[in-house]
C-alpha cells in the first residue's frame, strides 16, 4: 500500500486566552495522497486555518499526530519543523505573503537559498517560475510596486519554486478581485495537473469545486468529505452544500 | 472635557503601564541629572555666604608685623576688625605623613572672622586643641583623639576637644596650612619665643565689593607681608563645586538628548501601531490639529510627571554630590528651588514636544481610507534598498535584518542616534577619567613639578641648598616664596622662585621657562583675568616691592585657579624661601622624603607630594554613573525600538518561518539589525564624543585655571573597541528582544494583527 503524503490523525487543538478556552480542532483526521488536491471549506472560525497550520508544521497539536512524507512532524521542535518545511512544503496566504524589504526575485529564491542552492541556480529557477506565472517582468520590483494579483502570483511562485511535496494555501484568492482570482485558480490547476499536491483552505465554493476532494468543517470537526474526482458538473458543487449560512 | 484632552487621556489609558512608566522614567532621569547638576553648581554659594555672615564678614585677612597691623585697625576702609591675633606654624602628624598647620588662639566669638565651632568645645587648657574641621574629616580625626604637633617649641601632643571652620583661606586639602586653635598657654608652649610667632588681622570692610582694591592698597603698606581678600577665598572654596556641577549638568544634557531620541522613536512606533485608531477618530470628525494636540498632550502629561519626579530626585541627590565643601561644612540641607523645577519642566517639555510633534503630524496626515481598509503603511520604501541588498551576497537572515533597518530610515536613525549619544557619553567620561588621572599622576599638570617639599621655616636656606645639591637622590630643586601681589587694584599670588626652575618640569604651554630676573612665567588664569598675553610687560607690587616683569610664557597651574605669577627670587632679595621643592632622580616621593629627612636632620620638615585622589573619587564615580545612565537609557531605547520593530514585522517573520526560517535565523535577523544600528551609532558617536570631550575638557581645565589643551584622550584600545562593542551590544539587544517572538509558533505569527 502506498504511504500517504500527508496524514493527520485525531488532531486536537485548543486555544487558551486567560480563563477562556476555544476548541479549534476536535479529533480531526485527514489523509492526503501524493497528487491530491484537497479543499477545506467551512464557515469562519471552524478550524480550517488551524488544520492547515498543523499540517504544515506551523503549530503543534495538543494531541494527535501529523506525518509528512513519512516523517512525524508534530514531535519536532520549531526549528526541526522549519527544516522539514523548507524541503517538503510551500505556503500561500490570503495577503501580506511577501517580505516587503526584498525584491520579487529575492522573495522567490528565498526557499532555494535556505536549502543551500547556489545563488546563480536559485535565480535562474526563480526567474523560470516567475515567467511561468506571468510575472517575470516584475523580478526586480519591490512587492509594494505590484498589484494584489501580481503579489499573489509571486507568493505562489515562492511556494512552488523549490518543488515541494505539498502546497498549502490559505484563502489564496480571498483578497483578490474575480479576474485575479481566476488567474490564480488557473495557475493552481496547472500546477496540480503537473503533479503538485495541494491542500487549500477557502470560503469560495467555486475555488473549492476545482479540487478533487472537498472537506467541510464545522466547529472544529470534519462534518463532510466528498470526492469530486470525475464529477461531471463541478461548478455547481456550491449548490450541494449549504453549511455557511 | 475638550476632545483633545479626552484623546490624550484615552491614549494614556490605552498605553501599557510599562511603556508609560518607561517614558516618564526617561524624562525623570534626564530631569534629575540636570537638576542635580544645577543644584551642585549653586548650592555651595549660599552655604559659604551663610558662614561668611556668621563669621562677621571677614573681607580681608592681613598678615604682617603686630605693630603695623595695630596701626591699620583704624583704616577708613574698615567697618570693623578683630584683634591682632598671634599665631605660629608647625607640622601636624596625620596618618603616615604630616601637614603644615597654623596655630592661633581664637578671637572672641563676636569678633570679625572668628572661627565657627562645629563639634566639641574650645580649648581651655594647654594640652587641648580645636582641629581644622575639613582636615579632621579628611584625615578621620575625632574629638578625643590625640595629635602630635612639631612646632618651634618641640614635639607636643595635644588632645582634640573640638573642630572648627575658619575662613581665612580655602579649605584643606585645596589649601594649607590647616588651622588649629589653642588657648594662650597652649600657644606659648608651641612657640615659647615671641620671634616664632606671627600676626594677622581680620577686617570687615565698609564696602565688601572693594576688597580687591583695599587688598591692593594695603598690600603695599609697610610691615604688611600679605593680604588675602575674601572674594579670592570664596572663589577658591567654590571652584570644585562649580566645575563638578557643570560637568554633572553637561552629562544631564546627554541624558536629555538620549531621552529625546528615545521618546521620538517610541512615539513613532506607537503612532504606527495606533494608525487605525487615529483614522477612526478622523473618520468621526477629529481635526488634524486635535489629533496632534491629543497625542502631544498624552506625551507631555507623562513628561511632566517624569520631570517633577526627576526634579525631586535631583534635589534629594544634590547634597550627596558635594565636592570639597561637605568635609568642612557638613552636607548642605535640602534646597528646594522652584527655578530648577521650572527649568526641568521646560527642558523636558521642549524636548518631548520636539520629539512628538513630527511623528504626530505624520500620523494625522495619513490617508484615512488606506488605513481603514488595512492597506499596509505607505513608505518610501524599500524598492531601492531591496534591490541594493539583493546585489549583496548576504545570508538570508542577515539580508532580512539589514533590510528592516534600512526600510525605516527615520526610526532607525533615531534609535542609532540615541545609542550614538551613549557612545559619545562613554567616550567623554573615559576621556575625563584619563585626564583626571593625568592630574593625579603628573603633579606638574597642576603646577607642582616636584616630589617632596622641605619647609623653609626654621631652616638655614644656604645649608639646605648645599645639602640638596650634594644628594644623589635629588635630580633638581627650586625654592618658592609666596607673596600676595597687586596689579592695578587687584591682588593675586606672586611666587618668587629660586634655584633652577627651568629644570623643574613646569608644564610650560606657551613661551619659555623662567630663566632670568625680569621675566615672569604665569598661570593661564592670570592671563585670562588680566587680559594679558605672552610677551606683555606688567608692573606689579609683591608685598612692598615694585617689580617690572616681562611675561615669557604660561604654564599649567591650578592653585588660585591659575592666577599665579612666578618671577626670579633674585628680584626679592632677603626673602626667606617658604619651601624647597625637590625632584627625585628615581624612586618614589616617599623614598625621597625619607632620604631628605636623613640628610637634613630631624629639624627639617619634609612632605612627599601626595596625589589627592580621594576627592576625585566622587567625581569619577559621578561621571561613570552619568555615562552609565545615558548608556542604560539608550540601550533600553534600542531594545524597545527593536522589540516594537520585531512586533511590527511579526507577520513577515511568520511568513519567513513558513518558508523555512529556523528559530536561530529568526534571532539572527534581529541581531543583524541591532548590529547595524550599533555600528552606525559607534561610527557617529565616536568622533562626536571625541570632539565633545575636547570642548568640555578644555572648558574644565580653563575653569580650574590650568588652561586649554591639557586633556588626554581615552586609551586607543577603548577607541578601537568602541565600534565593535557597539555592534556587539546592538546584536545582543536584537537577539534578546526577539527571543520571545522566535519561540512563538509560526501559526501565531502569520495571524499576527
């Protein structure tokens, strides 16, 4: 049996603020195979981003396990998880993804430089990805000089330039107008078609419908999971769920 | 309540108690330093004036023959005089050495110039003595102690029954002889032969402002050996207080400047953090003026609280910062000065206003819509900086750390400036300490180029001179005979110098050493007081001897604040040297003194020169404390600026962690930023400190009469290490303030608001 790329089992995560506690995740399990595109959707505060952060090793669960590429992630310290992320994970967020004091090319080549790739090669590979995502001309610009859509494409370039096993995206189109969102979605689709595993958190049913599998969360639990592989009428998937009202 | 005040109070409520306390504390430290400096400068004067009044206003002290002094008592310039008082001189054993003493019977308590009893009682028997208060405190002599005095009558042991302050000269150790008081029988025991007794007269003038003129006139009278006017004595008593107070106040300005940069930096950071709140207020109708007024009022309320606290602290501290006076007169009481409170409030107010208004204006002028839709702050940004840094092959953490410093140049400059002031303060303090050390270890800097002194009283001058010339331990010697002299209507100390002063090692700063009759070598204070220069000719009267002298040079001298004129002893024929000043060929002053005692016999009074370092201890510690204070304030500011910067960048740090930054890299980026600020501070602070040190030290050495150019720069090791040390401190501060963020989960950082 093929080992899953990403496996989370019985995850529990509770946030504590003084005397108040908020259970963000309650016994959540999820498996992502290589080449999968999983969309996690649900209303605000349901635990989507928390789950994504645990999957990428940005945080540790109170209990449960996270395995990435055959390596247990949750029992490593902060730096140990950072080293694993460098190799296996790419992240994209809703906004403010880029380091403002670095140029576009500086941002994109960062994961390669951190992995020790020679600067010349890192630059060449970064330019290649930027060209592929249609922002090659902006390589020497500062992030503040780009539009929101362009910035998100640069963020995507940085997330994939080191060819991670999995791309974790948190509302990647949430701050974009519909045209820019379409471009980003199309780019994600093309990366997936070329074999990239993607786990994506979104409110947008249209974006969720582009995934192979849609996981729906509510109050820290997975309440629905659907496989859309081969579904004939994906764009109408939004009509199938009605959990966000 | 006005909208502006409401905004200010709301801002104060919203501040963390620690941050508000820090702002008030910085203002308090600055105010305390300035107030302490001003108080030290001014507190001695009233204290001295009070005891001058209590002593019946002794405006003139006239030394001379008893008959001549009796004749002067009816002088028209005198409002009142004490009796002509007999005194003798001797040596008092103090610790391992001895000090010259003048022993007199005290005049009636109501007489002009009567000494003021501080402890115990007056002597009532031959075996009792009242000791000089300043010397008693300095040497640890207490009532009941027994002291040995070597006078004309031989070695006598007396019991100390009290201590007193006497205003006929400034206080020990700045001036000697020390003054002792015995009863008439005691004086007779010390000087059985009347020829060993001298006389003095203390007078109150009808016009105290005419003391110098009267001294000049009387100095030339027959039978008068010298006249000491009160203004000279008062200046000598207060010189150290003035210089020390000025130094403290100058360092207070350092603290104040550091505080200004601290407040400006923290204000800028805080306003950036409150930009949304400010935009909301603008949205509901606050005008820019109200916003700026509210933000300014918020800072000024904290500053006012700090200034009052600082004024209180400075006022309480000042009595403990007395140099010289406290030994003689006890600690001054608390002097509550409304003027110093107003000065402190004004200083702090001006500095805080300047530091707050600019960032407040920027905050009020931000585009409201941008802020309300959470657009990132507009900055001139870092496109050029980013491209420049991209060209450098720096490690990612270093690259990011430097980039964040350069991305906010104004705030980084403020932080570096505060640290640069600390660097400058350390350089200035180190320079002062090195210069002080020079004055202690090189007596020639203070006008004392000898290792031991042989008292001239009671010795055969020719025999002593012959003995000194034959001793292998003696490298050279000269004699001095002091007289109060007059130039026009003003008096000063004139010193007839015999032997070979050209070889004595006087620190001649301009012109040439004293070689021949008709020449004069003067202290810098003399040139300054009389507006003269090297090459000028002066006609003076030394005692009743008129002298025409050409000034051939000036030398470093601190006695009488440098208002000293030296001329050849050949021009004062028949005068007995007051002392033979001897330089050692090798060995210590104590060894030379021992050799001199052996050679000259037990009748000779010999003193090795002693470095008067005790008095400098308070000065030294105060300098170090003040420099340390500036350093602490600046480092606290550096830490606060780096911390607020790190918090502002928390989300970016989170993004970097998602990309693969480790905890160590997170720390390293902040350390890099701190190091850059440290390097900038070192590069700016070092030359600024050196220039300031030159200016301030020249002011100090001119103030004490020694003249400019005597300062000695801090050691080159310290100077070389300054920039690396500043960089290291910056790096450590950077790493320290980011420790908490580095340990924060990346998921928290990427959600950072």
